[in-house]
C-alpha cells in the first residue's frame, strides 16, 4: 500500500506546466490516440481528458462510493480487463463535446483516473475453456446417471417418466445450475467467503456445504474401491464371478442360464455374481449389522488408498492439473458407453429391455411418488448445493458466457442419463432372454447392486467377457473420480478463499491433510458391514441436508441479495439481463421445487434396507443426527454473527443482510483539478 500511496501522491503533485504540455500534445494528436489506455494491472494508471458535468469532483478511495461522474467504484471487472476498460469509460467524457479527439477549452477540468489493483497473487484460471466444461460435465455425470436414472425411469412409468423429469429440469434443476455458475463467476469466491458479498448472515451455508462434501467423500470413494477390486479381478482368463467352485461360494450358488439344462433355480438360489459381490468383495456375511461392523477389509483398504492417491496427485496443484486430468476421466466413459451400447444392441433379447425401459405407463403420472423421484433425480444429477459449481466458475474469466455453459452442461448431463438407460437395459433384456424370465424379474435390484451383480453377470456371459469387464469397471472408476475431484475442489477453494494468508501458499499440504481425513473417515465403510454404512450415509447424510441448504441459498440470493441486483451482476458480466423466466424461477418456482422435495422426504421417509438386512429404528435417529450435524452450521453462525457484531440489535441485523461489494480488489481514485 505504501507503494500505491506514493504513486498517487506523485501524480497529484505534477506541476501545472507539465499538465499544460500534455494537453497541447493531446490536441495535436489525431482522434483515437486519446482512447489508448494502459492495460496493465498492479499499479498502472489511466489518464483521460474531458469535460465534467459538474464543477467539482471528489477523491474516492473507498470501495462502494459513487463518484460525481456516475462511476461506481465498487463495480467489479474482469481481471483481464484493464483500467482502460470500464474504469476509463466511467471517468472520462460525460459532457457534450468531450470524447476522443475533442479539444479541451480553457477552464475545463482535467480528470486523473488512477486505478490500483491489490498486490495479492492473481486468481488462478482455467488453461482452456474446455477444461472447465469437461470438469463440470465430469462432476454432473456420475455413477447415479448409470445406475439410478435407468432404475427410477422404468420404476416410474418408463417413457412417461421423461415428462416430469424434463419439467423438473427446466423449472428447477437448470435455473439452480445457472444461478450457481453466475454467482461463482461474478464474485470469484468459494462457497464460504462468497456470502459476505451476498448476505453475510448466511455464511454458515458455506461451512455446512463443506461438511456435506466430507460426508460424501467418506462413502462415495468406497464405491470406486469396490470397482477397482472388480477391475483387478478381471485380469483373468475366467472371471471369478462366473463359477460356483470358489472358496467363497455356498451350496445355494447356481449358474442359471438357458444353456444350463441341468440347473434348477429356486427362491433360495443365488448367482455366482451375487455371491462374489456379497461374500468376497463386501463380506457382509461376516457382519451382523450396523451394531457390529467387524474388521476392516485390508484388500478394500489398499484399493481405497490407491484411489485417494490418484485423487491427490490430480488436484494438489489446482485446476491447472485437474483440468488436464478430466480430458481423460470425463471423455473415456462416453467412449465406453458407446461401445457397450453397440455391443448390447447386438445381443439377443436386447429389444425386450428397451421396450421395458421406454414403454410408457401414463397412469403412473397421477402418483406423487413419480414427481418426487423426478425432482430428486434431476437435483442430485445436476448437483447444485455442493459448492462445486461456485468453485469451478470462480476460476473463469469474468466475461465468460456462463449462461451458455449452464445450458450445454445440463443438457449433456440429461442426455447421458437417457443414453445410460439404453446401455443398461439392452443388457438386462439379454439377461432376461438367457434366463427365460421377464425383464422386471432380472432388474429387481437398484443402486450399486445393478452394476456389481446384474451387469457384471451379464458381461461375464458375453463373448470377450474379460475385455468388456475391464473397460466397464474402468468407466465406473473414472465416473467416480471426476465427482471426487470436483467435490474436494469445492472444499479446497472454499477454505483457501476464506483463509488465504494461512493456506494459499500451502495448498499441497492442505490437500494432503484433507485427503488423509477423507481416507480415515472412510475406514468405517471398509469394514465387513461397510456396505450398511454406505447406505446410511447415502440416505441421510447428504440428501435432506443439501436440499435444505440449497433452499436457503436460493432464498438468500433471490429475496435478500435481490433478484434485480443479481440480474445486474449478470448483465455486467454477460452484457444482457436474464429474462423473466429465470427471474420467476429464482424467486418462486425454485423455492417451491425444493420445498416439495423436503416435505416429500419428511412425509414419506424411505424404508432403508440392504440385501436381507432391515435397518433398525435407532439407525433412523442416527441418520437424522448425521444430517443435522452439517445443517446446524447455518443457525449457529447466525447467532455467532449477531453476537459479535457491533451496534444496536437493529444495526447488527441490518449489517448482517447488507452485502459487501465484491469488487474491492479494484480501487479507483478519481482526482479532479481545475486548470
């Protein structure tokens, strides 16, 4: 700051003769020369000649003050936008006759505009636009697109389900997605520090998001560890889940296909794929339930350690490294999906699965369950509320078209879900054909079981089973890695922006500590009863908490920060205002959309069960405690803020909902001298 103050003092002490000489030089130069501005950051100045509408101008050195020429000193600009941009235009000619090439008559005012940027390290940006798009697509397209959407679609009316799904996407999911991208890009902050620029009293939302992200990391990466175990087991001539002669198999194991004429299938029979998953990978038969989880499986622990090692070296340097990794992890799954789709379409009975997947049952649209599932699916698929979209968008150039990005990435996400349904159900149709059963009997499992039992068994009975098994489970791992990169980057960005002096130069060590915490937190999911812990976290730790957090986020932005102010921010970035559709969605439809999901969850709590284990009542209480443990940050911070603020209660309350201008890293000094 001393360097900046000296620069300002020197400019103010220029002698009058030097000013006159420069004015004469400006008259002699042709039109357009006067428009040249210095396009550098960190201490450069901008000089402009012109007439003032008023005879006096004030020196403005604080952010958020309106100077007499109508330029708001707190107006944020792109870091790439030099002082010759908005700042220069704001401080130059505002009276008739002024402008490029205009001569300044005697007695006119000379305006000296000095723009100083902070001496802090400039914010990191994406190397390429595609790095950002692939990162967002990789985050939004996750394991849920592969297993959750196809199951929910056929369960809720097949093709008829696409109607409520699209409606919920248009009026709920995409507006929330667009809102978070715009907020992150404008304020250039993570999910914690951004709230001082929106509504300070809601800062607890940021801390709640970070805790939810940790809970997700505790169980989500364990699913990738299972997939890695399958991947390593695939490098054999005969896949281990195709036979019943292994050490883990029981007497009930039956390899039942239409070609096995000597095998009889009963209600107590189990397939070799099911026994490999439950008895060899998970080993759930060695746990009695959540009250007795058993020991940690060292095989899964090593798999998870390898997964977190990949995660660490992908994100430790920031978006410069993770933006390169997603070129592989985000594109490879699409290549595998296309290969599996072509292979599945050529299998006998594939058409049965497609018909079962898309055959519309319009009567089901009268059921509220269908609409609840559609709203929940699009919300968790696009993923607002996890701090990831805020973090990724904060590394964009200021004038990046985040509106187009939101439409592209959300459309790709929805189309991927639809495509995954064909990939899954062509294979399920083949399984039904081989077993001589209905598709509904084959597709009775949902969640990870659909991938690790049904699909794994179908692959094992295909020609070139080893090849298809390797690429399939490699795809599962990469789908999960993208989401893990994104989730942890949301936490890292939030913490570094909130504590820059402490963490900005120690990013590698902070990321290492965060990854170690996630690994230790995931140990309970690696036990023999770890699958029960994964199910508990999935049902209670993230769902209700993150939906409530996003509801508060929408209310804070639309009702406290103000839709008009938010639309002005978007206009400043993109050059156009959002239309009435977006405004109505943000103010009314999105809050109703989220309230609908929350009320439905409370009114119809899910019956939690896994395999033959029904979760006892005390686990419901435990699940709600885990969910509340993150959300409690919001009211706790509100109380903390009001108690620590100064002034009367009314003054504290007013301060708590008054945003701090987010452009205060750019300070404008407007100096006017009469000549």
